[in-house]
């Protein structure tokens, strides 16, 4: 039972750090490492859980940009990259249960429409179901 609960928590965390209505998703013709790294979102799970998870959740963007950074420097890196990334930095402070419900409800796969914008490499965004 503990394994089921522990793995469920990890799945929820991974899902929420990689899913948000504002995040673009790319197919294989558009995706590259940087676009993938910037298609993540930082979420605040509260001071205790952020520390338990070694800031992998509230400094997730920095984790993807600097995969080898030690967890004890990731908050410092996050503060440094926020002004540099500007609109490409995503943070969501929606409560976890509400965010999980919203993402499950609003984020669905959307077929790309290349006819309307054949050179548009801005990704595929979530669409309300």
C-alpha cells in the first residue's frame, strides 16, 4: 500500500510540473532540448514538502535547465533565471488539488493546425474539453 501511495504522489508531482494550460507542447518536428526545458512549471507545495522533495517541485524549471545543479543551489538559480526568462518562466500557485482538477479537465491533446500557420513553431497548447 505504501508503494502505491508513494508512486501515486510521484505521478501527481510529475504531471503537475509538466502540465498547465499555458505550457506549449511540441511534436518531434518542433521539439528541442530548450523548448522542452522551458515547457515546465514551478509549483509551490508548501515549505515542508518543497524541502522534502529537495525543491524539485518549486524549482522545476531550473532543474530542467541545469540538470546537474545540486538541490541546495536550485533556489538561488531559480531567482537568477526568472528575470532572464521573463514570459518563458512559468509559476503556478494554484492549490494542488484544484490544479490537478483543472489540468485533468482543461488539458487535452490538440491536433496541430499547420494549414493556418505552417511556420508557427509556438507549440500545441491545451484546449478545454
